């Protein structure tokens, strides 16, 4: 379906070598914890009147510089040159994968944070859990229905979390401005990641994509032209020092650490059920974002409906973890 699946050491993975769901779920939740800094810090920058387009563009510019430095320190300047050549060998492909999967995705997240609290953005973005199987199907992958059943349970929790927000005083305009761009981001992210996954599993075992940091850098390079165009079109005022610092924090924790862990876990398997399970762990971002906004921004605790929604999401994750993966057909 995707070609060969390769292990961390660069050797082909047999079906029995692919990691179990508990390990993949653990890695996915760890990534979700780091990803949640995106929603909390973006909301803080929005409350400080930082332009949303700088929140998006600066993160990926800083992330590109950090990843390039990290690669040079680990593997030498020659490896960085090899990555740049690899990206340039298929510029249209990586502009599509990175421009949509990172650029459109994050622009929508930052725009949403300008209108609603960060944990609501995090909850709305979990529509990506349903978007991911749809995107995989459109791109030619087979998605087992019994895996999707757990996804639906998680999404039901997300609906409950969002439904009571009108009772807190939010207007339809705020909800729409916060929801639609984030829903677009929910489809953009798995689209880009699936293109990366396809390239990863069809590549030579010695390809630069074996290194998660290199894969993230290639995607980031594809996103920069899209984000640069957004800056040119919107012409925002210069960012403040606080916004530069905030985007740097996101670049390190969400862009560098979380994305590398997430893509590493996602690319450990070529099985659609396991890939969907890793995607589903990102529902944990909601809980982590709630905790972060309470501790950092002084947000109130969720009400009863909020806890019910979080419980449904957790139940879906437990189902993914402890149910055996379907046999390959």
C-alpha cells in the first residue's frame, strides 16, 4: 500500500516487527503534551494583541533555523546540504505537502486563537481525528471501520466540549471565526502528513527522510513560501519581543520536539489502523491545553459537560490502546 516500512535502524520492517498499539499510543500522547503548548501560548499572544500571521510565520521560520542547526550539530553540514538537495529535487511535492500540512494548518490554528480560548481551538482541531481517515481514503489508503468506531467516540466527546461554549457568552460570529479556520486546519494537517508518510515508506532506507528531524525540516521548507505570502498579503505591524519569544517556545516544544515524536510514531508503521491510532492520540491535546490555560492564563475549570467530553475522549483512546489491530487482508 505504501511500499516498504522501515525501522529506526534503516532495515525493512516485517509485519511482526511493527510496534504494538500501546507503544504508539504512548508516543502519541507524549507528542500531544508538547503540542498543547501551541494552543496555550498562541492564546496568550492573542490576548497581548500579537498579529496571528506573525504567530504562524515566526514559528516555522524559527523552527527551520533550529532544525538546521540541530542537524548540522548531529550529522554535519554535508547532511544539511543533502536535505536541501532532496527537498529541491521535488519542489512541487514538498510545497504541496508542507505548504498545506504545516502552512495552511498552522495559519488556521493561529487565526482561531484570535477569536476563542486556546482549549476550544484544541478541541475543535480534534476534528482531524475524523479528517485523517477521510484524507487517507481519498489518497488511496484502506481504513478499517472498527478503528473508525473508536474515532467516532472521541469525536463525540469533542462535540460535547464545544456544545456548551454558547452558554459562556460566545457569539455565533466568534464561534464561526474560531471554528472554520481550525476545521480547515484539521484536514490540512493529515493531508500533509499522509503525503510525507507515503514518501517515507516508498523511499530508499538511506533516504534523508529516515531522520524525523530531517523530515520535519523538509516539510517546514515547504511551508515557508505559503506563510511568507500570507505576511505579504496581510502586512501586519512588526511583532513584539514577547511574540518572538512566544513563537520560539512553540517552535522548540511543538515544532521541534512534538512534531518529531509524532512523525516518528506515525512512520513506525504502514498499517492504516495503527496510523489512525497515532492520529487519534492528538485528542489528548485538549486535556493538556485545559490544564495549561488554568495554570498559566488563569482560565476556569471545565464544567460538568466539559468533564463528560474529556471522559469520552479518554474512553476512545483506551479503546485504541487495548484492542488488537486487525489482521492484514
